[in-house]
């Protein structure tokens, strides 16, 4: 089992671009049809984003899927 560093965001580019757009997890989740709880679970890596969710997020944030979903190392 690998340990996650709780001090680093799982998807730092996603977090940064969300903030640049003036959004937060809740508003981004609403924009793609997720409840705050669903978005939190995905944001924290407890549940994986679906392909449709990833595409919608990239559209909302006007950025590439590859960039937004690069994982922290």
C-alpha cells in the first residue's frame, strides 16, 4: 500500500487552475454535475473521476485533461 502525502494536493494543476478561475471545489463540482460530497471524494482520490467528468472539468477550466490531471509526485 502506498502512502499519500497529505500535505500535497493529488492534482496540483487542477487545484491551481480552479483557483485561477475563481472557483472552488463546490462550484466546480456543480458545474460538472457533482454534489459537494462527490466532488470531495474525487478531489481527495477516494473515488476516481469518470471520463465524462474529466472532460467536463477540462472544458470548464479551459485547459487540457493531461495538464489538469497530472498527479503530484
